[in-house]
C-alpha cells in the first residue's frame, strides 16, 4: 500500500488540544495566535499582581529567630557588665520572659570570623535577657562595615537606655585609638554626637584607673565632673592619685559625690599624700632636692654645688615661708 494511502487511514479525532478548560481539535494558525495572546494577558496580569504585593513590603525588614549562643558581642561593645546588674535590666528580662521572647528585634551582622555566627550591632540587653532565659532571640541580619556598626550601635543606645558617660567615653576612646575615625570631630559628625559632650566623655575615659576605682561604680561618673577631675590631675597628679588610692582602700561606703569632693579637696578619711620629691637643677651645675613629708608636716632640702655666699638668701626664703 502506498504511504499516502496509509496516512489517509490514520484517525486523529481522539487527539485534543486544550486552552484553559476548553477542549479543541486541531489547531489553526489563527487559533494558536489567539492562545498565545491569552497566555500573554494572563502572565501580564500575574506580574502586575506580584509587583503590587512586593510594593506592599517596600522598606520592610525581615527578621529571624536565632540561637543567642551564636551571637557574640562586637569589639565595639559598649555596655559594661554592671549594666546587667540593675533593677532596670531585671525588669526588661521579666518583660521578655512573660512575652516568650523579645518583641523588638535586635540587630546583628554575619560574623567575619566564624561561619554561622553573628556579631551584635545593637540590642545587647535584649540579647543578654534571652540568653539568660534560654529563649531564641528575634533579630534583623544586616551586613555592614565597622564604622556603620559603631554609629548604629551608638545611636540606638542613646535612643533607648543611654550609656553612662563613662561607658560612652570608653567606647569613643576605643574607636579613636583603633583608627575607626581619624579624629574626635569626624566621630562626632558620623555618629551625630555633640562635640563638647564627646570631649567630656573622653576625658572621663582617659582618667587613671586608680581614680576610676575610687568611685563606687564608674557608671556613676557624670559629664560635669570631667573638667574638675582633669584639671586636678593636671595640677597635682601625685596628690590626686594618693587620695584615690586611700579612698579605694577605705572601709567606709562613700557615695560618688562624696568621693569627688574628697578627691578634689581632701580631708575626712583621706590621709595626706606620701613623701614627695622635687628635683631642681641650676644653670651652673647646682642641684637641689626637696623632700616633702605630708605625714610629718616637714620638708627636707638638700643642696649641692651651691655658693656658700648665697646661703643667706635661702635662709631669708625659708623665714618668709613660715612667718
């Protein structure tokens, strides 16, 4: 049988093509074109719907529940451990416990050191509360540079539970010492900090550790004390350090304001400073040493290479001092 005759005997009536739920027979070019137009219109309508849904989420930030053990403090962490021993923190922890977790999300960035871990940007107290309670912590994950992390952390803390002046100073000093910002002015501009207040915070942070330790808690230091303590240290550092050491070893529980007064004025439980030596050199080889003993209320003067003819001048000076 010829191939043409065989083809004529094939039954194609049972083969149907569908568009939607409509069964169609064999397609014509016009029919196929109509189907294509129908599909294009449907896809276009779906695209419009999807774009509208995406627009509804424009600006929204996704959050995730994270294991608080996988979140570590950054090198710029600015909360002192004493901040977690306050009644205010206890209240926050109780609130988070009753809610079953933190409602306000913290912010983290992926760790640059350990894969699968995160670094805190802000929300240190909320993270600590969840960590202590054994709850997962709600967090926003956002990658960022160190300078941006620092500024966001500082702004968030000032907007919520502000850091103490000393905590702020320690944080700012570290940022400057490690070159995160080239100057205090640039730091103030980047983090929107008042330059004068920044200077006072830095002054508190730069105080000797013995002076800081004289206070019941460094968190009680105040901005207005920065100039007073800095000036006192510049005028007579040995005296202030001696007073600070005595206050630190004193068995009495003194308030911070009283500690400040005793550092600046002395008296009360603060003993006089120990023996102090002053060395003096003359232009022609003369040398002198003066030993002040505050406990005995005396001063010892040793001179070398002094022309004996000038002893009378020394005598007059001493008489003028005690008369």
